[in-house]
C-alpha cells in the first residue's frame, strides 16, 4: 500500500505492507505531528490517534 505523508512542506510518499506499519512509519517520519493518507485505497493514518483511532482497527 502506498501512503502520502501529509505535511506543510515537502511531498513524501512511502510504501507499507499494512496499516499498522504505515502508522509506525508516519509516527517516525512525522515525529507524531503529521498524518498519512492512502493513495491506492481509502485507508488513513490519523493525526495523534484522532477520530480514526487505530486501536479500533486492530481489536
């Protein structure tokens, strides 16, 4: 799956095998301040756990 890191300056995309890894990459690259949006799908990694809390996804 390909995701775009949503940040105010440079465009950044990355590939992750699943949403959990995408969340980890987003946290590391964005230092906990950015979110990511799925390019090939409608999966998003929320900002700091936002309204789309990932815990609900992995119960």
